C-alpha cells in the first residue's frame, strides 16, 4: 500500500499491544535507495537462543525446543547456519520476501567466548545480564520503502499458524496511536567514578607503552531507574541522534534500543563491508566552528593513528574470510548530533555459498570496541573493567537465509531491564592519550543518550 501517511513509529505503537514479540528497525540514511527501509517484525515463530556457556536452544515452528550441548570452542557458526538451512522459502515476490525470510536478533559482546579461545571472568554485578545471543524468524515483517513511499506486508505462511493479516491491516490503518508516560525514578549511578575511570585509562596507556597493545577501548557503564514506557526514550533518541541504524527490540523482560552510527558487518551482492569509525571530536552546534573542528580532527596525530590502526585491523579481519580486500573510502568526516567522527569503508569479495555467521564471527567484536591486537585487548578489558559488557559492543541486525547480513554495533544503545536503563560508552586509548580527554570522549558519546532520557519525560 501507499505509505505516505504512515510512520514506522506510529505503526509500531498501534501493533505492539496486540501482538507479542515486536521489533522495529529504522534508518535515517534515506538518501540512498538501498538504505531507505524501515522494518517492523511481529510474532516470533522460530529462533535460536544462547542462554549460557553450555547450550544453544533451537526452536522450529510448532515443534518443541531442541537443546544442543556446546563443548568448548565447538563450531557454533556451523550449527547456526545449519539451522537457517532447515527453512526453504518460496514467494511470488522474491525481492520483498528477502526481508522476511531470515533471522532478526543480536550477539552480546560476551558472545566472543564462542568464537575465540578467550574466557571472561564472571562478574559480581549481573544486573545487565541478558541471553548471550537471540535470533528469531517472524511470522510478519512490514517493510516500509521510504524512497518510494511504499509499505509491503510480508507474511511467512507455515502450516499450523493462523493468519491474522486482516487484523494487522486494520491496525495499520487505525487512527488510534496509544502512548504512555515515562519518568525517571532516583539518581543515575555508574560502575566507575571519574577518578576510577581515569586510573583505568592510565593502565591502558601503560600497556600501550609496554607493547602489550597498540590501542585498547575502555568503557564505563551508567544506569538509571525509571517508571513507565521506555519506548519514549527511543522516540527521543531517534530525534536527538538520527543515525544509520535505529532499533527497538522488545523481548518482554528486557528491551534493546539504540541509534548506532556504525555497522558491524554488511554482506550484500557478493561483498562484505565494514565501516571502521575511530577519531572523535565533540560538536558545538555552530556550523563554522564544527567545520574548523573537523579540519583539526583530520590533522590530529593521535586520532588519526587510532583510525589507521583500526582500518588495518578491519582489513586483516576480512582477509581471513574474503578475497580482494581493499579500502574503498578512507578517513571521511561524518557529522552526528553530538560528535564528529572519522569513517572509512573496507570491502572484500565473499565466495558464493559462504556462511555469513563465519564472516560475522571473524569481524566480531569490532576493533573499534576492543582494540589492537584484538585478543590481547579483550583480555585486558576483561581484567580492567569491573562489570561484564553484556549487550554493549555486541552486534544487532538481520541474517537472511540467502546469506545476506546487515548488523550494527550496539553503541549509543540502551538496555532496559527491571525498570532500569543501562548505557555505556568507551574511548580508544593509545600511548599518546590524555586520561582526562578520554573521560571527556566517553561523556561526549553518552551525551545523546542522556539528552534523550531527559526529553522522554516530556512525551506522552
């Protein structure tokens, strides 16, 4: 149907109280036709969940869950890809069907323990703990093509599932948009004081001088209790900090929402693409001053050294699973609501029939969230940071049964769990770092989230 009078947020608000398991994905990168889609997914009918270190649960439509024991360093990527190959899709419109015939979900940062030999300590604070990974096939996917002002309703028809597409269409066309208030309750707290974060950065600098790492990304977590509807925070965030990846995943007892500027991995048309973002200056809001700051960012030796290092790391990651790897765009200045970033693009050719989970695992976690060399940096992160990262630095998005993939890194992202919002940011530490500047960089990155949380109280 024509979509010119509909918004993804409006449709989502009409549907979420009637249907379980709803997720919303949007993009503000609407100048390019291929990136101008929003998606609303409704009614999970199959999926994968990793709840702990010992087992993975597979759920097929109308069948009891299958639990597969995981041995240490077992080849999880094959188990996951084999699960997707148990589905055979047909369609009268294959172009539209590709949006619905695949899995939507996430991996947490801690999931790297399944991809590498590394093992993380178990922290005392499990307040932000969620399943390590969760991917689902949905009965309905609404795809909104903003480029053409077109709304496509896709339904995966499987024996044993009653169609409710008529109800869905009626709700889409409804004029009622139910909204509820959101309010903060109590004070914001953190897992580190300013002084403790600065001391942690000093440890990172010391390890750079020792040659243990060239760079390490050290992060800090905040949490804020609330009452009411946290979807208002997402609404405020997409307004305050428009980004290529906007998402709200509702899993019932916890929710993930974010406005991420950075992709983890895109696989499309035989190519794998990674966009390293490293090098950050604060925006002022004054166009002339921001242009001067962008020019200074391009000349800043520390920020550029960090960027070059992480572009090389992205090239190395892709080279293990792709051919003809090259840097297609280098050190482009991009403006976001509160920061200016340096962004590059690294691409590689993907062999036909490749397992997208294998490529995802090889690029995970992003060097921009860990450091270089990646393995040693993760060991030090595990040693220095007082709490598990959980979702922060993980990847969220879509993997198609055709081998396509589009995942964002979970940065500028909030976890809502038990009426508490968790949000986290990090800074890339190198030998030339100034601890106070890295503390300020974390604050700059978190600023959009904190502004959104404040504005959310005015909605509804």
